C-alpha cells in the first residue's frame, strides 16, 4: 500500500498504456502498461538492456514513445523535453549528478530560477526560499556550504531539493545508491521514505534487489523490453525477482570458493605501504586466495589498490610479487604479473570511442602488433577468443560504448585474461551490473583463484565481499583496522570494524 500522504502535497498519477519504443528498427520496449500511484515507491527491475532506462526516459521527456499513450492525471501528454516533463511535475535524479561544485547548496537548488530584486539575486530571499523547501523534507543541509566539498549522499539530497523546488511530484531515481557506502545508503533510504510519506511518488531503478524489497510498495519486472509483471513488493522475494528478470532461476548467487592451502605460496606481499591516502598498510595474498578489501567509501581501499598497482606514487614501504619487489610503475607491475580492473570502467578502464576489439587487445599489443604494426587477423582471433571466454557475443567491431554495463565489465576481464597474471585486483567489479552479468563476473573471479592466481576484490557491497572472499581486510582512514576469516567473517564484524576508530579500533 502507498505511504500516507501529507495534506497539501501535490499528487500526480502517471500511467503508460501500450507504450513501445524502437531504435534503428530494433524494438527496445513493447506493449508496456504501467500505473504509478501517487505517494508510493514503485521500483523497476530488470537486467541491463531490459528497457528500464528507456522507459524512465519516456516518462521524463528525454524520449518520445513510438506507440501507446503516456497520461498524467488522466490526460494524454507527449513531452518534447525534460523541461516539459518538469513543468508537469516529473523530475529525474540521474546516477551522474548534475551539480555545480563551485556554487553553494542554495545556489544549486535554485540554479536558473534564483529570486531576484531589481535584476540582482537576492541572497535573503534565496536563503528564505531554500529553508522553506528544506523544511518540507527534513533535510539538514547548510545552504551556504559549497556542493563540491560534500559527500555523494548529501549531493543527492541537493538534487532532490532542486527537483522539489521546481514543483516535482514524481521523482525518478536511477541507481541512487550505486556509489554510496552502506551508511550513506541507509541515509538515502530514509530520504526516499520521507518523499513517499510526504505524498511524492518515487520511481526507483535499482540493481540491488534487497533495496527494492526494503523500499518499494510495488515492483515491475522488465525483460527484453517486455513487462513480465507488476506486483506488491511484499509478495516478492529476491529469488522470485531474479527468476522474473532472467526467465530462469539463477541458482546460488555466488559460486563455490576454491580451496586455499593455508600455508600456500605468497604471491603478493605488501609491507608498510605509504601512499596518498594510505598510511602504513601491510598484508599478504596467497596463490588461489581471494582477499576482500571492505570499508566505507573514501576509506582508502582504491588508494591501496592503485599504490599496489603502481598507478599512484609510493612514498614508503614495499610491494613484492613472488618475493621480488615490484617497480613503482604500471608497466613494472604488469611485467611482474599484477593487473588492475579499475573502479570506473568508463573513466579509468575503457576507451569508449574505440571498438570492443581494440579495448580487449589493448593489454596484449606485443602479440597483436609484431614489429609495431597491428595484425588484423591476429587481433581478430585474440579478441574473439577472449570475448567467448567472458561470454560477450556480437560483432566486436562495434564501439564498446554500445555495450551494457555488465558486458563492458566483461570486456575489462577479457583484457586482463590476455596477460600472464600472478595477482588480479578487481575494484568494484559489479557496480552498475545486472544480476545475470554479476554471476558471470563472479564465476570469472573464482576461476582465476582456482587457477592459482591471487585475487584482491574491493567492494562496497558487504554481501559480495562475504560471498567471494576467503579472507576480509577492513580499511578505514587509509589503514587496515580489522582482518576476518572463517566463522569470524560476518557482516556484523565487518560493519563494526568499518565504523571503528583507526587508532583505538573502538566503535564510534
């Protein structure tokens, strides 16, 4: 049932009837019937490519439906732009936030619509109007704080306040917690509940099924551009959602972990490592062992990975592979058998303007370009071999930007598999990846360990760390504050350590 609404909050009923959309003759949506009840949280789930984003973009005015009807409060509409949708009370909070870092919270909220007196922005009116909007939500944000220095969760609140200041009644949230820590995720969940309780409608698009079941009143499952079903969230489970999304049961979410010999060969030894954001870290990874780095966003996990890989300067300490020190450079680390799959595939991993084939073979230019010239035949064979291994089908001459997030991530794994590896570092390997691709990536990680390769996995998802790792190191403030294995490797212990003081190791 929808949340109770606060009197006086604008209500908006949005419906889709028989909506379809095609791109280049390829149907991506067909026959979609959907009703978004006012004052409720309605979740859209499905694999990447299922049509979730296309559907939300039709509602928000970014796309126009090729067939069917979009109705607002019973009246058919056809939005030509997001501005037209916003004028009818529909706003989107995108995964990539659109804020001006150099401006204050209040300035961002009223950007382009600043209250003016005699043509000049009135700071007094700006502050007054901001406080009025913030009071309606209960958000406690300093109106004079610069947005660029704020945590991601608070920046999302600024985006929500901006939408509300423009009269939004329906707010579309696309993967709102993908880049958040567990703590910030809980804060944002509270925000979503506040919005629904105040009479606003939230359309939630999320890969995190536990989040969907916790927050949503209603869930709609999409598969291959078709609506599979819409049902009360209370009647669904993670297993039933997965089966609806895939058309089959997934089985175990995580593959079985390979056995590790406790006294096996140490492939990576880190001693007293000091680097930007890293303060005297020491740990080992053994052959065939998957070690998880857990902790809050900003704790220093990625900084450790970059320093180990040679992508960040080391100011002290040593990094050794098979007992031999590795140079403080990416080239040196690659030669010693360390490979990093970075946190941001788009900014740090892929060359988006280049074909899939080029992105796969980028790590293996010595083989595909003997004498300095690329052999098209060798490159084609190498690319196809790796893409088949990581289950990416289709023409590898397409730009990698055309792939779903899950397949883009598999391309990075394909690139890694071409090099001789002693240690694979996977930083947030399934961020923004659908549930089907997630299992395929887990299989690839476990396969590496089964071959005797050491694996270092960094993830903000505690369940993912527990499901994959033999041993978990918890990072806070650039130091390791806890190590867990066996029966001690529990979600409670990891979260407690993540919030512990790095000096005293006492819970805050």
